C-alpha cells in the first residue's frame, strides 16, 4: 500500500510539471543534462520518454543506466528529483499508445520514423519539495521568518523509495 501511495504522489507531481532535466553520465564520467518531456507515468511508477535512438543520451544510457530526473515548477512551488534506472525500449504498441502530435516536432515522420525509440525509467528513490502556497504567501512567510528570527517553513519535503 505504501508503494502505491508513493507512486500516486510522484505521478501527480510529475504530471503537473511534465518537463524535466534528464541527467546521464557521459563517457568522461561527467553529468550531462538536457530537457525532456515526460510522455507517461504508468501505474507501476515507470516514467516514459521518446528520444532519438542515435542520440548521445542513448549511448550514455547504454554505458551507464543510472539517471536522475529533475522536475521544477516554481510557479506552483513543486520540485522533484528522481533517481532511477533507464532502459531503451523499442515497443511498437507503447509507441502508438504514448505518441502525440507534439512529438512530431522532433519526429516529423511520426511512428514511422526509424530513429524513434522510448526510454523507460524505473524510479528507485525520489525526493520532493512541495508548497501549495502562492508566491505571495511564500514571500510573506520568508519575510516573517526573517523578522521574527524563526526558520522558514518551506512546505512538504520527503524522500520516498520504490
């Protein structure tokens, strides 16, 4: 039951933000990040992305499949970091299920594009910071903490395992 709650929480936050910084490890053992749009978070917690099969990130995933996904939405004060294992998946049914018109901007030939492949990330650990307060309320509470010499309460923060 706990894992189902963790997955539901993660899914809600990722669905709200959608775009992440997808971080891999380069051949020189340096972090390499790029923005990626999440196409689906499944009920088992797996997170899916479309990519070019011949991109640098697919080479990096093939060498070292540990990745970090960083989601950030300052307008809603939602921040999520996911550490997990990435896998390249060439599954026609999944491609058809997850493909949308927006993906055509990168793959004009659509589902027929021979470069089109999926990345599946299985989360291991996620950490999140979430405050439902507006920017005005957050700014007021920060100022209040400064004036009263108390610690600013930044909202919910937790680390969850899968």
